[in-house]
């Protein structure tokens, strides 16, 4: 009998605002310096929240968000900042 596996998707487990913030915070700390992990985390959170609503809230197209937050994406900082604001996340620096 063959085993069946389904693809695990973190977006399925980001149920609360706290889950999303903790996930993004962990990715900020673990990013290798190229923004790839942060971009992926924001994409996961956006999918958990609903990409259509996020597109509306940011003033960007849904397709543009998928492209910008994909593994091949290279979004401008302004795009990242719009997404962060629309998600209701606040970034802060600590010494």
C-alpha cells in the first residue's frame, strides 16, 4: 500500500494575529541577509489572511503581490512596507 502525503503549508496554521507576528519575527531573525525568508513569510501571511483583501488594502494588484512575494520576487522596499502596514504588523529596532 502506497503512502499518501499532502503538501504542508504554513499558511494553513497561521490562525491568529499572534501566530503571524511570531512567524514573521522568527523569519526576520533567521533571514540569510537577502530578504528571501522575509519575502516568503510575508507571502505566507498574505495567503493566510487573503490575498484579494491584501491587494485591496495595499492598492496593489493581486497578481503583483503574488509575484513580488514569490521566491523569485524582488519587491521594492515600498511594496514590502505597504504589505507590512496592511497586515497591521509593526516593525521596530532594538539595540
